[in-house]
C-alpha cells in the first residue's frame, strides 16, 4: 500500500481547501486509499469533498468530542490548570471509528479547533489531537492529505511535522507570497520532506510570470498553476464539490495535472 503525507497550507482565502479536497478525490479515483484530514478551524473540507450537508451537520470534531477526550486522556476538557491527564493517549482506532465516508472512497477526519496557550482549559484535547496527528503521519499507510490552518501558526505547533510534501497554495499577490516564504522557512525546521508552490487564480502571462519569479526567489518549485475559473466560484456559491459541479473545467484539469506532478515527486503511480 502506498503511503504518503501531504499538507496543504497557505494564506487565508487562496484556495487551499479547494486544492486539498479536489486532490483527495482525484487520487482516490486513481486507486489510492485516501484519508482527508480537516485541520482548518473553518472546518469546511466536507463541502469541497462533496459530503452531504445532512451528514456534515452531525460531525463532532475530534477536539470537541468531550467524551472521547476524557476517555483517552483521563481528564475533562475545561478543567483548567492542575488537571492530570495523559500526554500519550491511545489514538490508533480513532480514524476508523470517526472517519466520515466521502465520495470516491475518500475518508474524512475532522480535527476541530484547539485553544493553545492562555487558559490551558483545552490541554487534554490538545494532547489527544497532537497524538492523533503523530499517528496519522507516522503510523498509517494511506495517502493522507491535510487541509491545514491558514497562515503559519500551525507550523509553530508542528502539526505538519515530518510530512512528505507541503503544498503551499499562493495567488498572484505579494501578501500571499510573503506568507509562502514564511511557511517554507518554518517547514524545513520541522522536518517536512519537500515544499512546493501551487499557483491559484492565475489569469494571463503577467500572473504566471509573477509566480515563476516568486518560485525562483524562494527556491521552491512551482508544481502547477490553476487558472482563475468561474466554475470554482459557482461551486462555492452553491456549496457543492467543484469535481461534481464542473468536472471538465480548466481548473479541474489543472489540479489533475498537479496530481500527476505529485506522483512524480513521490515516485509512485498506480495508473
């Protein structure tokens, strides 16, 4: 079984969730066993994957599952400073128990939001989520795609530690590239195997030239570009998966090409 860990990061609003969700289903269609992990506080990867709203509304994120947190850590969330809890909770069964079936055979796991620092009231949940991230990255055999929190704070917590590839989604803007530069530097500090840029919302040669210059200045390969495609915006308006709304669109074809490049980088192809 082919196993690889891909984290998808970037500045808020650049389209990382769209890239992550579409890649997950594209890889699943190619025969991979795919686990999609929603580690973004917005928790809307389900929509890009095409999970029904009636199912999504019943999802309890791992960090918010108080019964599970107490069972595995020995402490209730919200007890504050002084609570005694396990820093190495058992997590090996959580993906199979709480993973949500998504189209094309993808399994979705929603992590949820953990408050770090400050009150300390979420320490048990934090311990559970950290242990689960480590298990997913180090011990499972699927192709894992993780939709990370926007920005760079998650890298300070090392939730993407030791992933095989970090895709940094950028749009043709200086602010987006500045965030990408910070992500790239921090990624090397936490043991990420490779970092690659993915250009999104690209319209015309000027945008492409901008991204190629950014790639060169950051010394990070531009793995692919996705055109500014109105079908992606329409899918978001309707709350449906872009793959279902417009499977033949130029954006979806570009993401399929990105999947090809990722297979080449990771040295594997099932096709």
